[in-house]
């Protein structure tokens, strides 16, 4: 509750929390998954679990791009950085994600030319100003970020830049949600749907979840009040025996998404037949690759990456945490070998990873919960 | 990288899909190619992600978003990110 009080609408929040208590049937357990890592971060930061009744369990979903990237792909990207005359560029979040031989930051310290960028367009600019080098952008992210990579590739083509490529790891959220629904050890009653991803995709892609699986999906904003309202809307649907897609984040999310961004995605990318996700394994049609028209910008075609599948570090249970089967403190390495200073797994790296968020904000409660 | 940062449009470029935006006193060019043509004008507010405008918002939404970033302790990161957009700045 500590952080919730900082909001001007603390009174409204308490009101919604009371309505949640009223709407929840005390005789049943609710498992609600917040899909997006931004929601996970906000839930811990604002202590929202403390205002929910004990029979509502929040399960942290796979919507954190660095968290779901398997170690093998990190190794593949770092193999590109090890080539001569290559500059590898990536977002800051990637710099501390461990590969088998170390993090990008550690490899940089050992002499690899790895540079942090804030935009894929910055990577393109580095390529334009270093014509004697090849510049590869290590692209990660869901549908929120993928259109930016698409426009950057189109721009590179337009400018005739030939020493630029993209190592594409863009993933799409809906197949991961389907994999979770199909997983035998998961039982999710409803989803708090991602906010910014949905501003691109719109709400339609979630309709099958309501129609075929009978689970409510409420696309949500990121303020404490947004998240609590979304949980309340899910409870009300469950109480009424309904399953619909609702849009709580109308102020940002149009029902049909962002057409120019969707067009850019369709122009540059195609669905890969399958892609590996940390914790969830191989999921069919869950990731984007470059269309053959853009093969000249495709780092996987230009560089023969190892493509090896690497298991999680010994003892780390990132996969179970990512699927919501285990809570972060239930992992054997949590808080001891694996901590934000020395992350063993990616969930401890990003502030949107469940383990890092738990470590930072909820450690004091861990003895009670674990 | 998962930040959505509110900024106010100062100027629209003539030839490229770029807008000069002000984010908490820092001005940088961001790409507006993901918005419909002519969607934004000087004075408008946009939500920025990795150097691209994701959507046009109103001033109230921009204030809400700023307040949220502050409450999440991410306002400093947001400014750092915007300051880092160098793709359409004059060479140093």
C-alpha cells in the first residue's frame, strides 16, 4: 500500500479494492495472469497484491522480451559480435542478459565491439557512419517494438545502406498466451491483457481466448487504478459466467490497433514456423523473421549463427517461474546465487522480470508467501 | 526499452517523417512514420517508444503518463532514453 498512497486517486483505489472483495466469491480461488512485464513491475512496485483478497492469485505472464529470450539466441547474437569488423548494437536491457560465455557487457569488456542504443535508428546511423564495419542490431521485443525495427529496415533499404543487418528476435504475444492455455499444468481464469502491445495489434487477436477457451481478457493500462479496474472487470465477467474481450485502456488502445504499424510489420516480416521461448519451449508461429525480400538485412542469413539450444543454468528454474508454476522465491537460486547484481537468469535482469520485481519490492513478504 | 514516453511536438520536418519533440526540457527528433500522415502538428502530444511515436495522445493523457513514470521511478530512465536518441541530431 505504501506506493499506492502516492497517487492522487488513493481514495478511488480503495473503493475499487472494496468492490473486488465484494465481487470475489470467497469459496473459490482465482488465478489471473497479467501478461505484460510492465504490469508485473507495476503490481510489485505499488504493492497491489496487498489490496487483493487472498483467494485472487496474480500469475506473472511471459510479456517481458528479455525474459523469454532463450540463452541459445543470446549466444547466437554474441557469436555475431565475435566476428571481425562487426559492431553489435542492442538495447540497454540486453546488456546484462547472460549467455553461455557471459553477458554482452562482459564480452564488451573483453574487447567485442558491442554498443548500447536507444533506438534501432541509432544502430542504422552507426552503420552509415562506419562504412568499413558491419553493424548488426540485436532486435528484441513484442509487437510494440517490432514496427520500429520494420521501419528501420525500410529506411536502410531506402538509403541504400548495405553494411546493416538485424538479428531478429521479435515475438508475438498471442501464440504464447495460447501455449499457456494449452499447457496442462496451467489453470488461468482470466487475463489482464497487455497495454502497449495492444495499441499496435488492437483487441481482436484476443477474441479466440474468450470464444474458444471461455476466458475473459481485459486489456489494461498501467496505473494502479487501471490494473485493479481490469481485475474487477474480469471478476464481474466470471461472476456472470461470461467471457469477452474488454478494453480498459481505451485512452491509448484503439480496438483495431494501429494500421500503419501493422502495415509496416506485414511488409517486412513473416511468421517463423516456430521459435523457442525460455520456459515455454518451441511455440509455432510465435515469432517474426525477415521476408526474403529483405534477406540482405537478415543477420541470420548473412552470418552462420550456431543456432544451438542451450538449457537454463543448473538449478535455475526460470521456466517454471515464467509459466507461473513457481513464484520467484520458490526458485532454489532466488536471492542467493541469482540476484540483481549477479543475475543467473533473465528474469532477474529486467525490471519487468518477475524475479527482479519481486526482489526489489516484495522481499520482506517472501518469508510469508514462499 | 519498454518505456512509453510522453512528449510534445515542437516542429514537423519537411522531408522526412520526423518530429522535433520536447520531453521534460530535452528536445530530440523522433520518427513519426508509424502514425497516419498529417496526424500530428506542433503543440500535439505523442507517446514515444524506442525513437518512434506510437500514438497521438491528449495533454491530460500525457500528464497521466508522466505521473505514472514518476510513480514507477522511471522518469529518469525516460529522459535518459530520449537524450540518447541521436539518429537525427547534427553530428557532434
